[in-house]
C-alpha cells in the first residue's frame, strides 16, 4: 500500500456555487501545497483530477474541460481525460487529469515555498452536494528519489448560486466588443448582459417590453428607430431552490441620440443652433429672437422665411460687429436703421389699397432706402 503524502494540502473553504447542467455556475478552486515546518520535502510530480461528468454518488462536477494554472517555478503538462477506474476508483465517471511537474533543474524539486494550483470552470451540482478533487504526489526526503504516495481527496461543499445580474452593455451590431452609449437616430442597438436568472424582460422608456418572445436570451437587438435619449430597464427573475418564490433584480442603461426628434422643448436659457434650424410647425418666441451679422451682401448666417411671419413682439437683426440694429420689427412699430434694399414692396391698408405712411413715430421710418421697383 502506498505511503501517506509527505506534503501538506489546504483548499479554499468558501462553498462553490451549484449551477444546473443547463445553466452551470462559474467557479474557482484553489489548492495550496507546502512542506511541513522544519522538513525538506522533494517532489517532482503532482497529479490533480477533477470530475467532468456526474460521479456515481451524484456529487458536483465540471460541465466542460476546466482550466488550470500553478504559481511558482512549476508548470502544467497537457491535461487528459481519464475514467475514475483508470485513477483507481470504482467509478466510470470521467475526470480531467492535470499533471504538474517540477522543471528538470537541480534544486527545483525542493518544495521550499508553497505551490498554489488554481482550477476554474463551470460547475453543475445539487446544492449541498460535494465536489471531490483527487491529488497524488511523487515525493521523497532526498532529491532525485521519489515514490508514489497515496491519493488523497480534497472536497468542497456547494450551495445555491448567488443570483447576479451584471455587465448590462450597449454596442453597435458591427462592433459587439466596443461598449458605447451614443448613437444616431435609427441606428440598431445591441444590448447584452450577464446573469444566472431564469427569465429576463427588457423595457424601453415607456415601459414597453421589447423581448416578449425571447425571455430566456441574454441579449437583444433593437431594430426599431430610437428617436431620442432613452433609458432601458432590464428585469431578471430567478426562482429559489424550492421553486415557489421568485427574486427580481433590475439594471438600467441610458443611450443618447445625437440627432434626436423631440415632441416638445421648453428652454429657460439660450438655445444656439450652429448649423441649420428647420421648423416645420409653429416657431413661437415669447420674448426676443436675435439674429446676428445680417448679411446685406447675401452671405450666410441669415434668417430665411418662405411663408408668413407673424411678429407680435420684436425681431432684431444686428451686424454682430458694432451692435447697431439694422432691422427691428414689432407690433405696430417697424423701424429701419442703416441699409434696406427693396426689390418689391407691397403695402396694403384696411381698404385693400396700397398705402405707405410715415406720419408719426408709430409708422414707418426710413433712414436710407434703395429700391429697384416703384413703390
């Protein structure tokens, strides 16, 4: 019968999350290996095996090939799939076998500082079951002289997985790895998230469910045009172990539309349009609208009106340089300072007859007038 192991093994003690075969839970197990205090132990090989199919006792197992690493001077060799019987067990379950080897360098077989082995993967288990890991060492008290020691079992308890909802991201479908929150109106928006919930519902800003037909998916492509800034809310739900109670979690993400369409806009401050301003409905100014640098020579930066303009307050046009008012229209008062060029001017009185009066200060005052046609 093989001798007992010479090295000491300690394992992480936190319970592992017991996911289902259809929805396994990501887990990490850590194994720390060290020599007893005051002893020189030499070792050239440590074998570690974890189940990757359900053991006969119904314990926990990894649902796919896990990954391993070792901290220190050692390195892992290529892993292999072996049956429990090949490992000396009375089980036909499959195991993933990790052989860790000391480098063939003098002195590197001395375990003078702890070795830490880490194994990560997705785990399936019934909450309360146990994950069993098999560890076997080739060791001795003299460098270069090793014997195979007895295999020992390291175990981890499992518990119901912690319900999580995280990494709620928006991307462009063409760049799914680059998160962004700014889009143009009409762009498709790809929303993704991570969770171990049972169902998910995605709501837009109006509270409309966007994914009624795919509640189990962890992503959703929005193809309908988003016209303005919108906050999306994601609701994840999960039943407890008994299946009778449901827990909900929520996350939100806000996307900004660079060229939004608004149903209404009220501003208590200034509004500046640095490009075109197209108003297809009513533009109502309660106080004052100022247009700077009115172009007498027909250049840009002007106000162009192709329909009727009803001015009940004041419209000021200045040259933007010396602040002098070129054109002021308001109510019963119409005043022109500086330069006015008229190609065709039609003035009608109450009787429908053309009429132009400059009798008093409430009429029309022309400081300078140049015209092409008769008035």
